[in-house]
């Protein structure tokens, strides 16, 4: 069981930001709690500035955890005892501040040392070690940063290194790992008919090949057009699968596993009659809130996609299947350390079950777009190959570069779409995604 500090926050009205960061980091890495849940619980009472600092610090620690541990092994000759979990977490957050953030060195060192001094039991005795390690990191910052830069793959678990090297090659694996070390940009999808150039100017954004507007991360609620529902946040790669259905005006489209709703809004805004299904009630609340903000309409159902049958026949189906989410590690770095090969195996079986059911609902001539935000071929390319072997009346409808905004590098030899985070890296990259389009004969 996780030890607790000896009330280091008792003298303050709220917990310090650095203590909150350590607690969140431990909740994610030791207890497997979702990052966003732990963040909301533990930062209650912190002001906006401190919460933003905590979020940035924990995200950095999760993105760079592998390389930070490599450095710690060099900076601490004999390592820490296995039960020194608070000291371990405090050191990692201290190193992240010194190496990756613009935090004042004295604040990063002194507050981290004080935090350890306030721990209960034997761990408070490690405060001297923490002080020595962090001060050494300050002195050797440039050399340590150079070491980190030379080993991007250290920030991936061994199983992901092997999986991606096997699927895409060693160079692509390393390029993807390097891209995942950075924070993603903010991607925006406008409602159809809006003046893209004018909105790009207002939002200080760049227009991407597929029409997505891209700008630096910020609090979206403060940007023009957000409250009015003129646009929504959606990674460029995630916006592409809906485009593969073509003209959906007046068509009944079943959006399976729909939450949090980016693709639902795309479909509704494009004129489709949308039935949106997801089994997660909380995520569907977010979808419904987004629909209300954007003044778009969809028929929303809390249901298991593997068993749901709509009351009216559908024309097309979009299935954004449950997956390991390894393509979204920049946005969800906790996934790196909470998922493993066994999780992928279970998800592959679930995806096949939902995919088979979805195909049974598809009319002759209807399109089914299957997509996952995963870089694992077992969840993408291999899943579709197995599906086509099972269903002889299913045909792959090859994707063209024109449908992807001219981004031919996203097309596979088989005619599917495969996005890697390292693609378009100079422009900010994108989430990892796979999509295939199926037609029923």
C-alpha cells in the first residue's frame, strides 16, 4: 500500500502544486488511475495557474519516464529501496523540472527536498540524497540533456519498441518515440460553410491539408467561436475517417463507440441523420454537452456496440473501435505505462466481435469505416485482413489521396489509411490512426 506523507500540507490552505504532482504521478503509475480522474481529485483547491503547472509537470514525467529512470540509475549509484516510492516520485518530478521546464532551479530543488523531509517514516532520511542528486542534475544539465536526446526510444516500454520497430522499421519507431516526447498542438474542426481563412486568422491558426485549423495549445474556452459552437477540438488524424464516408447528407449513419463525440459532430454537421452509441455514460455526457454547445443533433444511446441494433435501418456505419490508444500517447501518456500486450490481445477479440456485428447491420452497398487510434497492426491492418477472410461478401474500398487532403503518405499499399505521429512532424505531427473502408456486396 502507498505510504502517505506526514501531512506536509497542513500548514497551507491547499496542497502545494509539487506535492499534488507527486500524488497524481503515483496514482497513475502505481495504482493505474486514469490521469484526468486523478488530476481532478487531487488538484481540487488549487488555482488555475497551479493546476496548469501540475498538469504540465505530470504529463512531462509520464512522457519522459523511461529516460528519466535511465538518468536516475546513473545519478544514484546503488538505487533506491523498492519501498521508497514517495522519494522516487519526488526525484522524478524534480528532475523533470530541472531538465524540461523553465522552473527556477532553486525552487525545484528546495521544494522537492522539503517535501521529502516532511514524509513519515524512513523516507524522510532520503532528503540529503534528493538534495545531492538534484543539485548534480543542475550542474550537469547540458550533458544530461544530450544523453536524453540520443535515446528517444527509452521513453517507450520494451514491448512497444519491438512492436513498432517490427511494424514500421527502427527509424520510424525512433522518430515516433521522439514525437511522442512533445506536447501536441491544438487541432480544430470548423462547421461546414464557415470561412476557414477568416477563422484561421482569428484563431492564429494554420490551415492543414485536410482543412483542420492548427494552433498552439491554450484554454479553448477562451478562444472565439468556442462558446458559440462554431468549432470543436479534434486531432487532424481523428477527423479523417468521417471524410471516407463521402456525401452523407440525409443518410442514416450509425456512429458506434461514439464518445466523446468529435466524429458524431462531424457527421451531424455534414447533414447526416446520426445515431450515436457508446456504453460509457460519463463519456456520453461529454458528447451530449458538445452537441448542445454546437447546436447539432444526434440520437444518443447508452448501449453495448456489440449488441446494439438501431430501430431504423442504417445507410453507413462508422466504427471507432475500443483500442489500446497507443496512437494518442502525446495526449494520454499514462497509457504508455498502464497498457501491455495482454490488453491488446483482449481488445483485438472485442474489436472483431463489434466489427462482425456492425457488418451484419450494414445494407448491401453500404459503407463501413473501421478505425482505431492505435499503432498496433493487430488492431488495424491484421484486424481487417482477418475480417475480410471471415466475410466473403465484404470488399475493401481503397482510399484515395484526394480524400485525405492530398496526404498520400497516409495511404497503405492495401488502400487503407495509416497515420504515424512522426508524419508531418515539422508541422506538429498527428495522432497515430488506422482506418479501412469496407463495402458490403
